[in-house]
């Protein structure tokens, strides 16, 4: 629970990838949820929990998105970007 203890995301939990099919950015972990703190996107697009960024939970714009409130994903779910998002980098932490 690094984020809760310090108020800062764990710098070791950064993942990047390219949107598309499948467009996997962060692979889910059984019994843990991914909590996204920051998003950096090359283009406008969306993030979702299914391949190619379907099951959308967030729309992203080109550039850096410093979230004022983290986005929590359901336990065991992965994070994907759709093809229009281009290259995406996410800062996140894992929570029980």
C-alpha cells in the first residue's frame, strides 16, 4: 500500500504500450486491483478492461493527464488502450 502510506505512487509501477488489438498496457493480477494515478497518451483515445480498449472506463486526451483522484479497476482486470490512443504510459499501484 505504498500510495496510502506516502501519498506518492510507487515509481516502480509504470507500464507502457501501444493501443490496438490487443492493446495491453497493464496485465491484471489475481486478487489485486490496478489503481491508476497518471496517464500519458500520444493521441486522443480510450482505456478499457477488454482487448482493444473496449469496456471503456476512461477517455484520454493527447498529452499528460495528472489525475486528481485515482481510477480503480476491478480485481484481476487488465488495462487496454484502443488503437486511436497510440502510445500510452500509465503510473499505477496494486491494491488488495
